[in-house]
């Protein structure tokens, strides 16, 4: 619908990619995947996006280069929402608590890590710009 994310832009990394709903293998081939049931852009809750780092466009290859204060823009059919990076964590693949719901409007970006090794996950956190 008009509230769903359709495009993700990360200027600091040169990323401009389509967003698809669902994060199955097939959906991840087509762009940045939004985990079903997570928040809508600009709304309270944790909006969780994932993408590959070393295949299918390597969209999230350079997530480790993001710094607090960098901006991420999420587009919908109705407008755009800017999120500001607050931090990064490296976690085990089983650490799914990073996808937990949040009270405020947040964005979580997830990919395999490190590049071409993929034994862990990089998780980048952002909050809606005020």
C-alpha cells in the first residue's frame, strides 16, 4: 500500500535500491527486503531491512562504513522518511532480538558479515529524524 517502503537510499554508501516486502531468498535477489510484520516508514515500531553483502548486487556490502549521524532515506508512494544512524553491532546469526519491536520509529539494517565470510551479522540501528 501507499505506506509501504518502496525504495532505500543511503547517500554515504551510494546505495539506491528498491525495497520488497518479505525476506525470502527470492525476494532478497530483487533488492532490500523488509521483514514482514515490522514497522512502516515514519510510524512507531522497528522497521527491519536486510540485503545481501556479497551477491545479488552487494547492496549492503559497506554497512560497516556507516557512522552515527549518517542519514538513510526510506521512500513510500506517499513521501519520504529520513532516519539517522545511531550505532552498529556485530552479532551471531542467532541473535534475533535486534529485530524486536520498538516504541519509537526506528530502522534496523541487517546483513551477513564479514564480507565473503558471512559467519556473523552486522546490524545498523537508526532513528527517525526529528
